[in-house]
C-alpha cells in the first residue's frame, strides 16, 4: 500500500464576510479535492488535545499519530532537531522569532505588528542573528555566556540555554497570538527564580540593537517591515519519540519548508525530501512539490507533503492569497498526486493491486479574521482502498462537521488512515 498525506497548513477557517459568508475552503475552486472527498470519507479530527494550544507543533504531532500528552516537551526542541542543534538533556531550547513591533512616535507604537518580520529572507536574518548574539555578549556577558543562538529559516531561529536555569513554569506567549496588540505585557514572566525576567531582558536588548541596524534601515527604505525585535518563546527540553516505522511499520518521507515539520520528521525517523523552489509563502513552487511527492512514492511507503502558504496568508489576514494558495494546492499537488497514485490500483477489485490511500487535512484552523490559530476540530478527507462512505461529501468545514466520522483524540486518526478496513486485505 502507498500512502500520501497532504497538509494545507492552517487551511481551515471560519466564514468570512469578505467571501460572502463562505470559508476559504468553500470559496476556492478545488475540483480535485472534491473528487477525492466524494470517492472516500470526510470527517473531523480533534488535533488540539485538552490543555494544549492549537500550535503546529502539537497539531502536527497529533495528526501523525503521536499523542502530545505523551511526547510533546515544547515547540522549540522540535525545530532544533531540524537544524541539528546540539543540546543536552537538561538544556532548555527556545524558538526565537525576528518580529516587527511598532516604534515610538508612530500610531502603532508598542504593538506586535508581524510575527515574521515581513517574511525576511535567510540572508538578512542571518546577519541580524549573528550581530544580535555579539551584542548580547557585549552587553550582558555573564548572562549571554550560557546562551547559544542558531539561525534557522527566514524569521525563525533557535536559542539554547545551557545553564542550570529551569523554565517549566515560565509563561511565554507566541508572537502570532498577539497581532496588533501591545507586546510588553506579553513578555515572558514567572519561574521559580524569575527566569522570565532573563528572557524579557534579552528581548528588550534585542529591540535596542535591531531597531537601527543597517539591514532594517534598508528594509524600511524599500517599504518592507523591519525585523526590529527578537521574540523568545516555545520553550522545552529534548524529546524522545519512537520511530514511525516501529510504531506503524512504514518507511516515510517529509516535504516541508518549515523547521518544525522537518524536526518532527527527523525525530520519528523520516527522511527530509529535497524539493527545489519550496518556500513558506504563496511564491512556493507548487508544481515542483507535486512532482516531488509523486516521485518519492517510488522510495517510500508514506509521503507527507506539507504546504505552509495558507497559514502564512491567514496570519496576514490575507484571505485572497489564502484562497489562491488552496486552489494552487488542488491544481498542482492534489490533482497530479491523485492521477499518479491511482496507478497502484484498487485491491477491492484487483487482488494483485498494491493499493493506495490519500489524506488531505489541515493541521489546525488559522483564522483570517483574528490572524490566530483556533482549536476547532479540523476537517479531513481520505480516499483509497476500502475507504468508502454512504453519503458523498466535499471537503469543507461544514460538510465535515455534518459527517459521521469524528476522531477524538486526533492521534487515533493515523491508525485509522493507515489500517482501517485492511483486515479483509490481509486475510486474502
């Protein structure tokens, strides 16, 4: 059996007035997804367990069959794994975002304007991160000596504290959870020894250094958002996950532009699949991603194709781009993948066929109206061998809610996707 998972990150949404009361999924022209859904099953999965926020770290881990309550230690350690950041068992690992905050003297003073600093490119981000690390060492050498800062992709970096400080009781707010809201009240706080103040001091120093940096002055001149602050959040310690192959018996590969997904893939023993032209935004090469997904089926039992563009559009309240990204995913990825994977045949009618299954599913809702994630159970559609429904449906939030298949906890979905109905196949 061959399996494909396609994740339009943050694709689910609530109805938008700007779209005539429709969601982006309802508004988008997605004939290939409609065909997939009608030939299979539609339902919902609760990918945000009780006690967790609706972050991609939690939701993707859950989607892939790993209970966050058992395996999740924090977001940043997953991303650190993607870029091979070394850490000890007692080290604390943080995500560091280059963000845009409103400057004094403007009508947006003190507000968190953009969690991604306008999607700053790697080349500029790396210059800023290198300079910031040196600035911290110069300004607070006794504090900075315990921290190691490693650049990731675009606005994302990893910060490791190798001291004996503990951050389990420190409250750190994700920057995408406070769009257009004051950032200083959301600074890290708490801790048994006020460790939150340590992180807050580093954030404030970063603003002091970054706001007048040459890279940012040039970005402002070009009409781009400056990366004028470094926001620290997502703390955790190094996790240990069983391999996907030991858990489900399948060899897998991941296509993604995001360190978080790449880190999860590495931790569960999946290969990272190279894909030229891949970005986190709507300028990504959807066609190439579809092609690489298809080609990878020759090597792997299961291929996960993750597309970040709908999520990033949602965080910018850009519903037009969100709809366009969903349509591109349908046209350039879902359609070609379905055409290619059907060559593996249907074991229901041909006992010699290898068989296939495809799952299309956002990891979480990301709302254009709030620019934030939402914990509503997400819609999914799956099709393939022995996946049948009495009532044909298309994949929208409303159709999924009205279906009779609702997976809770969401970590049970992977077992259902991979193995439901296969007893018949195994006994033939």
